[in-house]
C-alpha cells in the first residue's frame, strides 16, 4: 500500500509539472540563446552600417569561413575584416537584415535570414540595392558567447 501512495504522489507531481505553462529548462535556454544569437546578428549589422570592419570581424571565430558571392571562400577573422574594409573603402553602406529562423543544437546553431543592402559609391556614381538570403553557422565559445563560424549569402534579385 505504501508503494501505491508513493506511485500516486509521483504521478500527481508529474502531472502538475506537465500542466504548468513554464517551458522546460532546455527550451528556456534555447530562447535565451536565440536572443543572444539575434543580438550578435544585430551587432554585425550595426557595425556594417557604421563601416566598422573590425566590429564585424570580432563576431567571427579565428578560423571562420566567409563565402561571399562571386569570390573564392575566405578563411579567418583577418580575411573577414579585410573583405568588409574593401567595401567600406569604396561605399557608404546601409543594411537591414534579420533572421527568419534560428535552430540550436547543443553548442552549434544556424541562423537563416534576409538582408537588404544599399551601397552608395563614395565617388558619387549611382547607388545600388540588393536583397539576399543568407545562412550563418554559429558556435558557442568556451566563455558562453556565440561566434560565427561560416557565413554565406547570395542574391534573391532576379535581375542578377
């Protein structure tokens, strides 16, 4: 009979936990990580809009891979910084980007998003705008931060 009471109390406790509206700890952690990953993306966009190549590069791992359209893949944080600096040397920039999806699995995550970019040549010629789809792969670092390991994008514009 005592065993039955323990079983019954355990069942009631389990039902109580499953009926509460709180997310399980793993889901709560995922939501917090999604917020942090979104903040990383927002910080990169802000750095882009401020022509801050070093500010963009700091959100990449040391051995990151950047796969920009029309050029060979680049490896390393320095290459990321140099790529963006080459853009900022020629253009004033405006970026509006956002993730449509973030998926986290342990210490790896990806963010899939859309970016609208306007490049205004510093030499006074006509500006250009484009819309791209992109995919970032991120990895949680030993200090708990998230950094981009891979960044790839291509145009969604049909005129390209």
